[in-house]
C-alpha cells in the first residue's frame, strides 16, 4: 500500500473504494493480468469491516462481523486466505424483554402468549412466500411489484400482524436486519432482501443463519489479506473527487492525484457514489436512484468486562428487547475466557435519536440496558466502545443501503447498469446476500467480470 | 457578475447557489451592510427558474413559472422589482381523459360519475383536515406523525379512496404537485406540503391557486434583477466543492478559488448539499436526512405553434389525463396572439421511464398526447422544447425535494438546524409554500436572518 500522490499514473482499471467489494473486484481484475489501482479515501482498508483490539492480541469488530451458511463466496475466500471461523456464542438461555418484563427462554422462540407466537409464525410464512416471488436481478418485475413498492413494511405490518407482541417482534426484526424503522423501508425492498438472504429465518438466526460464525482475528483481516496481495496497487488517503470519461479512457481524480484508466469500478454505496463529480454528468435515473438508496442507521456499541460473567448465570448474552434503546444484544467475546464483551445495537430511530447525544449520555443508556439484562455487574465495564456509522464521512450509515417505497419500481433499472466506462459494485448492488460481506464480494467480482468482458 | 477566479477573497457571508433562495439571502445580507459573495455552479443565475426565448422578445419558462394568491413574499418582490403578472390562460373548456375517453367540461370539476365526484370530495376534505394538524415548523410533532410518516400516500389512497376515478384523480394530483408517484411520498410529507401551501385546493387550482398568475418576461427575471443589484458579488461557473470550518471562520472552495467568510448559507436542495465536502464532516443526522430528501422527477415539455389554435375551438388548453404519459397540460402561450404554446408535464414514473428515451421518441409521445387532446394540428409544432431536470447536474430533479416515509420523524430535526457557521436555505427548508418560488425567498431570508443574528 502506498500513501502517495504520484500524478498521472496509468493502469487498466481503477477501483474506487477498498472495502471488501472493491478489493474483491481489484483482486479479480489483477488475477486476469490487468493492471489495477484501488483508490481509498480512508487511511485504512476494509470499509464497513473494522477491527478493534481489546488486548492480548484479541479483537472485536466495530463493523460487519458475521458470516453464515449459504454465504458460499465469503466462506470460500476465508478458506483460501487461511482464516478460520468459530461459532457465535450461543449456549445458555436467551432473554426477551416485553412490556417491561424479562422472559428467559431456550431455543429460538421465547415462551410468549400462543396467539403472539402464531401471529409471528403466520407473518413470517407470508413474508417468505411473498419474497419468493421477487426476482433478485429485477425486483421491479415481481408480479405484485407496484403494490409492494407502494407501501412500507410498517403499513403491511399494521394490516397483517394483529398482536402487539407480533408487531414488536417484526419491528425488532426490521431494525435488526436493516437498521431502519418499519416506516422507512419499502415492502418490496424488504422482500427482495429476505429472498436475497435465503429467507427471513436465515437472516435472523444465530444457530443456522447469518449470525452463525465469526472470523478469528476479525473480519477486517479479509481486507488486510486482499490488500496485502494487491500491494502497491492500493492507495490510502485518496478520496476520489471526480471521474471524467473521455473518448479513449477515463481519468479519476483525487485531491492532487490523477489516474488514467480504461475502465473504472465504483465500489462505494450508491448514496456516496453520487458525491463524486462525474464528467459528463451521470444519467438522471442513476442519480435519482442514488438520491433514494439511503444508508441504514446503526450505532454498534460494546462493553468490555474482565470476563463474560453472564455465562455463569446460564445466559447466552443474547437479548431481544421491545423496550430498547438496545433492542438486540449478543455475547461478543473473542475466543477464550477473557475478556467478556457485550454487544448492543442501537438501530433505526434509536440510532438517530441517540446519535445526537454526547457519548457519555449514550454510554449511560447502553449500560442501563446491559444492567437491566445482566445485572449490576454490567454497569461498570473496563471499556465502552462504539461506532456511529452515520457519522463516518466515508460510509454514512450501516449496515447497508435500503430503498424506500417507489425506489425499485421507479429507478431500480439503473442500479447495475454501467455508465460508459463506469461500473457499479458494492454490496448494495448484490443479488445474493445483498448488504452482507458475501454480497460485497460477489458484487465486486461481477463488476470485475463486466470490465474484463470489455 | 464576475467569471473569475481571484483566490482568497474575503467577505462576511458566502452564499452557495444563485437560485431564488440564495439570491434572496444575499440580498438581505447585503442590505444590512454585510459583504457577501454568491457562488453559483452554473453559468447563469435562477436555479430552477429558466427563461427560454420564443421569438419577438417573448419567453416561456422551462422551470418554475407560476405565482398565486397568499404567496405574499414573491408577490411583494415582483412589485418591488417592477415585474408584472398576468393571469394563466383559463378561458374555455377543459378536458379530462379517463378510460380512453375525453370529457369536455367547464368550471373546476369534470362531469364524472357522481360517486367519483363524492369520492374525490371526501378524500380532499379528509386530507385537508389532517393537514391542518401538521405544525409547519416541526411536522414530526403532529399528533399522528408516526402513523402518517409510516405510510405512503399510495397506501393511504388504497384504503381511503374507493373509486377507480378517485384514485386516478389523486394520482394525477400527486404527480402534478410533487412530481412523484403516490408510492414515493410519505403521507406526512404530503400533508405537510398541503398545509404549507394553504390546502389542497390552493395547490391544484389555476383559478384561485398556485397556478393563477404568470410573470411578464418570465420568472427568471426575478433572479436577473436580484443578481444585477448584487453586481460583482455573484460569481458564475463557481461550483462549491468544499466548506471548511475553522475556529475563526469558514473557507469555501470552488475549483481553484477560495473565499473566506465568517458564515455560509447553503442554498441548494438537501440532496445536492451533501455533495459538497465538509470539514469537519456534517453530523450524521444531517447527512442521513439529505440521503432521504430526494428531488422529484419531471420533464417539462412544450410545443410552439404559430398561434394558440385550440382557443378557436373553445378550449382552454388545460387537460387532466389519466392515460398519459402527459397527464397535465396547459396553454402556456406568452401574452398576445402569437405564438401558441402547449405545455405538457411528464411527472413521476412517466418522467423516469421516458427520461431514458432519446429526445425524438419523447417528442413523439408528447405530441401524440397533444394530438389526442387538440387534434391533428398539434402534431406538427414549429418547435418542441423540453427540460429534463433530473439530468441537470446542478438541480437533479424538480419541482422540489420530498421526503419518503420515515424521513420527517427520523431526521426532520436536522433540516434547518445550523451546523456551526453553516446555515441552510433553499425552498426545501421553507415552512410556508415549501417547494415554490415563494418558499425559496422566505427560506433564503430566514437563513439570512440567522446569519445576521450571529
């Protein structure tokens, strides 16, 4: 990796962004013998994956951290890179907080009122059935696309989920998976994403789903490995400001640097992709798509303790709370017996509201939740960690982007359509496991294949 | 006005954008004896107002063109600038196209099935009643804000408008007023905007509403006059790329120019405001608001004929069509007997779909509509004019911005909140007549007052 500003470099392909998607694209381009330059705005690689040391060589992740079954691409890459996975801590009882009471349970479903359980089950069944009708490469062509893209998940829920408990559960799912409120997201996007991840159960499950495994040493190691192999091709501290297409090539400019290439792959979220100045300007539909493909809102918080004390009480550390502001909680301790780490997500409107407070007030609220869940020992951690992704200039929201109503049917055609020499990557352009590490990789490789085919 | 690049100019206030809002802000700042610099990306002033000559000193407008009763600020400014208004042509019969048939009528309501008329009337009554509950300066505080911001206008319409004709009418209204599909817009935003304009009737009316008057010589003259008074303070061809706040001031950079000031007013739509690089970066909530405050989609088309031949047939030129793609049509002839100009709007999904076609194909479709409405004489105009505002790099969609569900309740607090030395103008920040020329002026002056109070 270089921190440099050599002017007027030349290569075959420029990749904008050294997140997983950009690095995967660059890796594939380089493997085919084309020269590539990756321009990364930050002083690090990895995008939305980010390791944080917690002592003795151990890390936790402040960004994306899980992989799961059927995420074939990322699992294969982990094997290829020699990175090992381990199961998310899932032993012991889970907690469900509802109407101010903590319910302790085993297995995947809390012991709620049977009416609520039935209500949740019918909602999940219907959502999964509807999701199967959404073509992943063109959600706007689903038989009922206009109808589904005409409403939010919230208005669907109001009509189709009858119990208060069922609605609370659906809200937590929406916040937990998309990091948005049910009001924010188009029902069609919700369904697309459910199908993209192989069903609602898979999205929300730890035992057999998207939260099943973690990566030894942290997921950012994937990016570190890919970047190391790319060597000098990756330039840090190089925010791309302008992409100029000419008859015979394309010029990509950062502050004070220009790289000439024949093709460019933009591997940043759609919302950020339009902050680059394009010459000629992007087509209106592409621009307007990006005006609508907003990033979710999540603040990932962790508290580090000398040991995972809750395990001694037979607790798994997993909590689902209808009360909040931390509504989803995990035991996020690294392998071994120390330290113990509790992970709490502030999502959707909780992230938006608490994101405006000073960190001390947010810490107080988060530790208040942990204390409610796990007792007074949780009140005084050795460290409190957090990452508010909306504040990050080069991400502006996690986990991923989502489309509000009208987005897919009005503008979806522009999502992956190349604009001259410009190709679009990033997990937001993935068809399978959109929004996940796996989708980032396949999207990057798909964009690389487009470039290689030219 | 200067086309220059004198480096390191210094003034009290920099205004970003020389649309009506920016010019109004600069005018007020200058009137109070502060020095001001207006930086405009384009080579012209006026933003979303744009005159187009049609011969013999006459013009039509490719952008915003109407003013109406209760728009006190813009009406007062027109008087002050010596610009006269004249009534939109409103004599003769109107046409309503529904189920492939043209209905000719007088007055404000077509002779439809009485059930449809009653259905439209009840919908309008309810929407106006709900709108009155929305506080204009904080829509998120409306008693039912969460509920209304949790759904689209489309899903409200499905529940509350029973007849096919009623839904067609509501769809045309939504497209005509917001330039978006009913699927796109939050019900809460719809209601906010209705109240902001003084009621649904006022928004859609020519006779006594927002389309009542036109401006002699075209609305862009307002900007020309204001800019002329500001003189050298207005710099064209100066796209602002970066705003850096320091302890003792702010530096605003264009390509190759820097201006130092103590305060800055950003008078561009929220969606464009985040394409500027801010140092320090904007707060997350502000950024995420802008990720959601998208611009509408409209292509304004006109056909110019030797004379307004439809008038001889007793037609007003006003058409409302459920068939489309031109769903709203006006006689847009300048004062006098020649030329005759038909104005057709392509809005929402029509603009998105037809915006991807070559201009010849779009022309064909538009003239096809005009011919259906006014006979074969419409097929062969002297000129066909159009402006696809989503394609414009420095606007990226008209008429204005709108919020999808979740926008106001999740992020609205950040809309006008200054960020250090940065203040926000633009019609999208207006409380009264948001989205209109009048709102642009009051928003600019409100931002100026903030600056002057510091």
